[in-house]
C-alpha cells in the first residue's frame, strides 16, 4: 500500500494511458491475396508498392492514402533544375534543400563558375531561396576561388521565381481540373 501512496502520479498516468488506449479500436488487417504470385525481387516489389500507393504510415493524420510526394511536386525545385539544365549538378539533396552545381566553363578554361542554391522555404518568394556564386580563376596549376556578389545572382533568382510561379499556376489549374466533383445525394 505504501507503493501506491508514494507513486500517485505514476498510478494516475497509467490509469489515464489505459483509459485512452481502450477508447480506440484496432485496425482491420486485410487478408492477403494468395492467388497472385509474389515478386521475388525486393526492389521490384518495393517499386510496385509505390506505384500502387501502398506504404507504411505510422500516424494517420496525413490523408494522402499512401501517395508520396517527391521533389517534382515542388515548383521552386523544378524551376531551379530547369534553369540550371545547362550545368551539371554535383550534389542535390531535396530533403536538405540544396543544389550544388559542378564547375562550369564556357569559353575560357582558366575561369569557371559554381552555383550553390539553398531553399529556405517551399513558398515561392524571394527570401525563400539563397544563391551563392563562386568563380575559380586558374593560372597554370594555381587556382583561386572567390565568392561573387554579382547581378547574375539576382537574374538567376528572378528567373527561378518566375518559372516557379508558372509551374505553381499550372499545377493549381491541373488540380482544379482533375479534382473529384462533389456529389449531392437527393
């Protein structure tokens, strides 16, 4: 009895947890369809699951029903890749929100530029993207790299934002066109 008087908080917490846990119902587990053959290759099986919209969800708060969004659905990301399509990409990380190009040189092999783009927001706005431009100048084997604050940064940001706005408008129109219509029952 002394245990319960000393640990009233623990007892109250356990009671509350049991009460909350008993309020929910267990989800129904679908029966497997044994008539279809199972793909032995795990990678192909995973690709099929993604294409069919199957996936594991821990919390049911997201109502996408297993539909996964990839970088192609972000208009800022798509616009940036389209604007920089003439340059090779050295590193890109959608989750981290960064694109780093490789060194690019057009006419003079002793001078090259590199662009780092960081996405600070998924919204289409000027402060949602940060662009850094680097210039490498080489004399023989000695190379010097400098960060440049140039009009080119403003031009790149402007082109990316304009193209992202166009992509956003197109995806909004497509969504409104293809969304399910409400059906009113009489």
